[in-house]
C-alpha cells in the first residue's frame, strides 16, 4: 500500500448555498469559523482553501485559531471577485474603478496568504467573460484579463497564484475556459509565479478529458493544484466525486501518479441538500479506495496496451483494479 | 399587417437576482410592487405572471392597485415551491409534512388567481427530481408527482393549472422534463384543467425542437401558455429572446400561427446584469419585428417545400422574411 | 448467486463499418453468415438480432443453419429502412412510393421473424425526422410516423414490433426520440403489439436517466427489449458497455431487477477499430460482474435511503457493491 | 457597398456521402473531376480545396484542366489521412509503418500543392485521438502529433500547412480540438509555416465562441484559413451556413472585418440529402446578404456599447443590420 495523499477541501464545501430559485438558501448561513470547524469534523482533511473576505467581523487571528483547533492548514486563499460589484467582471470589468477594487481584494488576499503561511492565491475569475454574442470586443477583454493578472502576480513575486479555469457560470462564457487557453494566457503574462488549478468537473463539462488536460498542464510545468467532484458533463453540478465518472476520475489520478504529481487531493463540492460533513467523509472514503486501486492496477500491462491503442485490454485492466477497490471497505 | 398579440412577462423579469456566487445579489432587492411598477414602465406589456407569496407585508389589494396603476392584468400566479423548505421537492418531497406545506402554498395561490381574475396557477416544480444516480425510486417519485398534481387540480375544478416543464436546474434532473413526458403525466392525472406552459428555452436546451414540441402540445390540446427567451442550448441562460436562435424562434411562432394559437407572447428572462425594463423593451421590439416577418413569409410556398422536405427552398423563404423584418425599425 | 440472464447482440456488432470519412471501411466487409459465425465464437451469446435484407445471395435457410451451427437463436429482425432509398425517411418519406417500399421491406422482415421463430420485428426509423428548422411540418410528419407504424403492426397481429427510439443520427433530429414520446406515439397507434426497445446509450445521450426511462416504460407495460453500450453523453458512440458510465448502467440493471424484468441483456456496440469478438467478450465479462454486484447490493438499505432521498448513503451502498464486483474475476 | 470576398468550397461539398447506416451512400459516387465541374456550376465560387488522392485514374493534369474549365483555382489540398489504413491515427498511429504511410500521402499532397499553385496543404488529422478513457498515454500521443507535424512541415519550407482543429468525430476525442490547443501545438512545433484553418462549426460545437476563437488566432498570427457551415451545437452537422446560428456567424465575420482579415470565405458543408450545387448557391446567397449587413452595421456605436458591455444596445444594433440584410434579395 503506497502512502496516502493529503486531502483537502474548499471551505465553501462546508457553507450553505443559495441559487437563483432558493433565494432563502438551502440552509442557514455558516460563518467562516463555523465552516472551518466543520471541515475539522470530517477527520480526514489536512488543508482547506478559504474565501476572502471572511465573514464580517472575523479576524485573521481568529481564522488561525480556528484552523489550529480543527487541525487544519490553509492551502490557499480564494478572493471573492464574483460578488455584486464584480457582476460584469473583475479583471475585465468595463469600469476601471471596479477593476481597481477587484485588485485591491486580491492584494489583500495575497497578504492573508502570507499571514496564514498558505501556498497560493487562487484566482477564479468567474465573472470575467460575456453573456451575449457581440457583447464584448474579444481582443480587448482578453488583454484586460492577462494584463490584470500580470499586474497582480508581478506585485507579489514571493507568492504563487493559481488560475482555476472553467467554461462558464456565472457568465454564459468565461475567458479562462480550458487548460490550453490557460497555458496560452500564462505564457502571455510571462511570469513564473502563475500556474493552474485544474478542477476535474470543469474540465469534464468543458469537453476535455481531465486526464489529458492534467498531462498537458504537467508537461507545461503548470499543474499546481487540483479539485475533484463530479457532474453530468453538461454543467458544473459539483456532485460528490465518484458518483458518476468512475473511470475518468481513475484515469485522472492515474495520470497524476505516473507523473509523480504529489499535491493535495482536494474536494470542490456543493452539497446543496446534503450534510456537508458527511458528504466530505463519503468522498474521502471513495478517494481512499481509488488510491488503493492505483496500487493494484497493473501499470506495466496498461502501458503496453496503450502503446498499441488496445482499448479492450486497457479497459479490462482498469476494471480489474477499479471494480475491486472497495473490497476492503465492506 | 395582422393584429399584434398581447405581450406579457413573468414578474421576476423585473426582480433582482442572486446565484450561488453573487450571494449578495446582482442588484438591490425589488419588492412585488416595485416589480409591477417596472413592468408597467415597459409600456408594451399587457399581462404579468406573479410569484406568490408576495414580498412580506404586501397584500392582494395592494397588488391589484399596483396592477391597475401599471395598466397590467395578472395572467397567472406562480407559487414559490422551490424555496429552502422545498429543497428536496414539493410534490415529491420525502417528508409528507413538506408535501403538505407545498400544497398549502399552491392552494393559496389558487385563491389569489381567483381574487386577481387571473387565468391560471402556474406550477413549476423545480425541486421535484433528483441529483444523483440511485437517489430516488423512479416509480415512486413519479407517482408522488402525478398524485400530488391530481390532488391539487381536483381541489380547484374552476381553475386552470399549467405545468412548466424543464429538463434540469435547480435539481440535476427534473421530473417534468419535456413536452412528451408532460403530456403523459397529465394523461395519468386524468383531469381536464391541467395543461402545459412551454418555455422556449427549456425546450431548446432539453434537446427538443420548440416548434415540434409546440405542435405536439397543440395536437394534444395542451398548449395553454408559453414563455420565450434564449440560451446557448446547454443551460437555461434566460437570455433576451432573439439574440441567438433567430431561426428557431421564428419557426416556433410560425407553428403557433398556422395553428391559430392566439395566447399571450410572454417573456421569461433573467437580466442578471442588465436594466430589466430596457431588456424587456428590446425584447418586445424584436418580437414585433418577428411578428411582421410572419406576415411577409410566403407560407404557401413554405408548405409546398416542407411537403417535399426541401430544406433549401424552405430556408431561402425563411431568410427572405426573417432577414428583412427589421427594415421598418431603422 | 442468482441465475445469469441470457446475453445477446445485434449482429451488426460483428460487421465492419464505414463512416463519412473512412469511406473504404474500417475493415473488409463481413457477410451475414460470417457475422453469425463470429457471434458464435464469442461463446457467451444466446441470441442475435439480425438485419434484413441479408447479404445478397444469402437465404433464410442458410441463416437458420448458420445460427444452429453457432448455437444461437434469432431474437429479432431489424429491417434496413435507413439505406439510400430512405434517406429522407421510411414511414415519413415525402414520396408515397418510398414509404410503400419501406413497408415492403418491413413486411418481408415480419415474414422472416416467423420463419426464424424470432420474438419481434425491431423498427429503428433512423431516417424519420429532419435536419433543418422549417424543413418539415411537424404535425404532418408525426402523423405519417404513427399512421405508418399502425399500418405495419396491424398487418401482423401475430407478431410483436418494438420501436427503438434515438434522439438523432443519421437525421439531425429523429421523431421517435425518447421514452415518453415513444409511449405517446404507441398510444396514438392504439395497438397492443407495439412496444419499445430501450437502448441505454440512446437514452443517456438524449438527456434521460436510463433507469428512469426504463421504469417509465415498465410502468406503461412497454419495455419489451433493451440494448446496452456506452458513450460520452453527447453522441451515440456505441462504445463497450461499462467503460464510462458505471454507476448509471448499474442503476439501469438495478431498475430492471427490482421490476423483475427478465429479458435478454443485449449488446449494441460498434467496435469500429477493435476486434469484434473480443469486444463482445470483454463486454459480457463486465456484465457478469455487474450481475454479481446486483446480488451483493443491499437493496433493502438502498430502498430506505431512497425513501428519504439520502444520496450519500445510497452512493456508499452502490460503491460497496459496484467497486468490489470484479473481485472474483482476477 | 464594400468589395465582396472571394468564395470557395471544399470539393467534398459536391461529392456524395455514406455514413454508418446508409452504407450504400446517399447518392451515386462522384469523381474528383465531376465534383470540380459541379463546383463550377455554382457560378459563385473562385476556389476549391481538393482531397488527395484523387479518384483512381485521375491525373494532376486532368485536375488542372477541370479547374480551368470550371473557372476555379485550387486553394489547398487535403490529404485523406483518415481512411481505413489510418483508423487508429495518422501522425499518432501506434504502428510506425502506418505513420510513415501517412506522411507519404502528405508529402505527395505537398507536391500537388506546388503543381496546382495552391496556397496550402490542409491537415485534418481526424483519426488522431482516442475513443476510450485509458486508451492512450496522453503525453506520448501529443508528442507524436507535434513531432509528426514538425517533420512534415520542415520538409517543405516553401509551403504553408494549415491544421483544421475539431473536437471529435471520427474519433470520440481528437487531439487538435480547439483554437487554443492548436496554437500551443504550433508553438511546440516551432515552425513558421504552420497555421490554423478555423471551421466555424467545429468551433461552435466545441464550446468556443467562433468569433473569440478567430480573434485569438488572429492575435497569434495564425488564422490562415476558414470554413463555414452550421450545426445544432452538439455535433458537426455540416448544415448550410446561416440556417441556425445567424447572430454568431455574423459576429464571426464582423470579427474578421474589424481585423482586416481578407481571405476566402469557404464552405465546408455535407449536403447528404440535398442537391449539392443548389446548397452552395443558397449558402452564397446568404453570405452575400451577410456581407451587406457588415456594411450597414453601425460599428462605431457597437464598439462603444461593447466598451461598456452593453448587451442590449449591441443586440439592437446587430438586429438592425442583420434583420434587414436580405431586403435587396427579395
């Protein structure tokens, strides 16, 4: 049995949620500190990614204490550059004052990363994009996106920034929408402290093979973080990992393994209607079984099958490992 | 020039919106009365569909007055059976007490329909469905859906009920998901006061041809209402009508016309980031042009082309009418 | 260990294929008799569904002998009502003479069913639909579809007919596109010898939950046959079953089991680039493991979880059974 | 009225087609020379892109004569690296001998380009990709793809090569699948005689905004050719341009215009069931109208609206131009 990875989660996994219909929220509000406590309850997590600003009134000191109490470290800070003010974009907002305000939140987030000893600022520019054909000038908006990211990252050469790409939502189309586009953008930015966080579900519903996207990012030296979850391939459902795309999540982790990628296995899930702690536990239970499947997978035989594009043999090898991985759990 | 139809809108077109990211809302809250006033400002609308419960504190009397002041009538009431309490379903909630609470809201809505002299109660069971494979027993949940609808409609034989189907969102999969399924369900219900409201966008992203779905509903005597909007065919984006699928919205209205369907042309749009009144005006401007295109379309020649599946001729006739319909607007 | 089902396959599983690019075919042509021999080689199949007309020159007598030699029975005959002549439709072709020709092929197929002692004529009206908006009159074409089917089935009251629905391909949109629409159409036909064959992949990429579609058909007494395979949910890729959607294929078979559905488990796969016999063997190997998983699944606990929509518990139970089902195979 | 562009077409627009169902073809075979003659009949085309090898027996000399007789020039040669031999890939075939054979066809195509005075070799590696999860090693296959392309292009420094990306079909997933990935690959190749041909339909059903993809390619100096057509955003239907996505095709050409892109407007359509010449004429008729719409579009006002992401104003300006562009044609 190989060494288990460290597990983590976005702290929003333990929040409550609203959507455009259940405007009163699927559950009562959860503060930053309560969410950290819940993450600790899971008993399996080592790190969390925390949104900034924290719940009003909560201090960095309190966050530190809550993390310590929960036996957690902070891996990254995710600035909330997708609230009302940034509805038409953060880096790419048509209003320069709003772009400035977005950068201010991100600069503050960088400072929090330092204070918490975290690994990176995670940039998810969810409002940077467009909704309608003809709504934007595509040259100009992409330039705003890369110029802004360069301005941010160059101001903090001591820190790492990871961009989390996503095809769409909340904008009908987002700018940083794929692994390839993200690599291109980072090349245009031209700084070595900007990388990518790959979200398995974003990749999947964007039409990528997440395994292929991971390999491309690794080959470009840019896979600096990742999140897992699941969906029906048409939207970012943020379901529990391992509930729909078993083979593809296995291929994703297989790809990480053969590349000796050794980062945190993180959850980015939205349990709208479920107990958030139980959702995390069930997810980690699955991930541990999957990790075991990687141990039993006959990688040498698989590589040989792949070298001749022998899908039948490859699938049988995969099924042998995957479809027996939960044996010990029963 | 044939007679223009009456135009309408869901009152939520004039609300403000939240989503799971912009939890502070894309704009400040808008009360029921304010939304009615905004609908009146459009200057083109005759009717609105109103959510119930109203904003806390607002009375039916006030709504009546607001409608009169705005020169609007109420066409339907949409009970909010998708708020927190109903997160796991209204008709199909696993908890009988919640099912009862949902029916209570709908019974109250029926009473409001009477008081406002509206045409129907609109039932959009957005939380009735499931998120995960294996989450529900498909037989049992569909029975709850049809039994519940029967119980509701049979309690108000003097009123009409229209079901608005939708493939998904907020549940990952919804029960009433297509025109054909809705017809089947209504047959199982077995009452003649239950029909369908077809939302163009729902039909489109559900993989239907909205024109075909409309024809099927008409042939079954069940097309009792409709909403228009637009999307990118992968999600219910609720964009302005006429911004993406010009040919298909034209075919949809063409189908209504040749069947002498004469109901209200209603807007169901979510202008998250736009001025809601201006959005409605631009939409009606387009719909009027489209209505004019129906006048100039050579229907006889089109029917002849369709009789031989002559797509080329059909498209040229359609382009002749559609691509010159805005001539008078300039 | 419960009794294994009988396994079957469409005979085209053992053919060679062309597409619009590899116009010289992915492999040399395979005759009807050769394909039957290959099906026999699999060693796991009890029945095959056979296309009609057979390869030119092949007689029914020869087919009988080939089946006997391969230890196979014929479960159904699939008339090829999708060749050049029927490019614009079979039942719904705009030319009455072509419609007649299509019916002739189907009448002959009915006779072959009798001669081979098969169970049904399988009707897959792949060319019945449209490609462009405005290409057809939706009322008229649906009437042609149901009238034609009624004419066919009423001419052979001693036989069963199963309609295999599919959302699209080769037409951009097909008429019989979903379980619900098929049930509606069969009700309009009004005969009791017309049912449905559900193809798992068609259901999946049509946006249905195949388990839900199966339940709906069962509840309407119309699930008379089924095919399995897999795809990426966007097209009818006809991949090997069990290579992508493990959880959903499991839920599909679970649904059949709890309804005591006891028909043949059939393969409908297109191994364009793979050995056809090996593909079938690998598929049956998976299906046997899945069948075993149904034995170990804690159905009582699952039903209890479903009754409260408890997705977490349901998924853990499913993973326990599914992710250990290949244990014995290694 | 600004100068009309030159129009062109892939010669396959005038061929006949098979698919996996209509294996006898939707029409009788059409030879290279007949297809050229048909292209000439359209009366609107200046150039064609020709597949190589030609129909057996046809010489380059004959092709030259046929082009001259049809008043056409050859813009590019498309080697058929997707026939049976290349079913598991051309550049990325697991068999080195097959990779060599593929390069041989492409080297010959390069020679034909010289002989016909064409502009480029068009590389569409339709079989380069995979079908199943775990079928290939993603690092190795991408390296084969870029290494092979480098070997090809570096052997012909006097010629241009354009890669036409596509998300999928005939492989379930293709390697060169998007604009961004293509740019990345070309950067890895590191040669200045390799560019991109953007197919509007490929871009659309791959989830890109074709206008955005065009802008990205232009900004990278790599948009060297383009094809138009239409589809339902889920598959490469290769329908007539202008039959579904009117607004987005308009935005695409608008983007070309504001960037002063002055290449050929080419058709890549598959009229399976239509007259191929009439299909081309109807398409050019639409493109001419669209070209006129670009003349009447108020670009200055549009740019101002885009600068503030004012979707409503942008759409009204677009509708004013687009929905009156066919006025002169009636």
